[in-house]
C-alpha cells in the first residue's frame, strides 16, 4: 500500500477506471450475445423482420465497440477484429442458400 498521498489517490483513480472499463467490456459482451441470439432467431425464422432485428443488434454492438475504442478501453485492432467477426457471422447466415 502506498504511503504518499498522491500515490494513494492514483490507486483510487486506477480502481475507479478499472471498474468502469470492466462494466464497459461487460456491456459489449452482452450486446454481442444479443446479436448472436438474434442471428439464431433469424436462422430459424428466415423472415425480413428477423434480419432487421439482427442488423439492429449488429449496429448497437458496433456502436458500443467504437465508443470503447474512443475511450481507450480496447485497442483499435481488437475492435476491428471483433466487428469483422460479427459481420462474418451475419454474412455466412444470409448468403447461405
């Protein structure tokens, strides 16, 4: 445990930031899970409404991931890889006959 007052403050700030980043990452994971569930629904139903729901979920996930990059929570390459994998999942299902 630090003895210097400024070091004690930095420990508090670091913990607060860690909690914030943890919550943000959790929100990203939740949005990705919602997106995957909407893809499962689309796979079963194959309706335009289900596709629209999947695209809306994809857009929400993209938005949250992009905001995480702007905040410095995840790296830009990490975000691009995640978004590419999400889009690939949709393309595999939509383009499948």
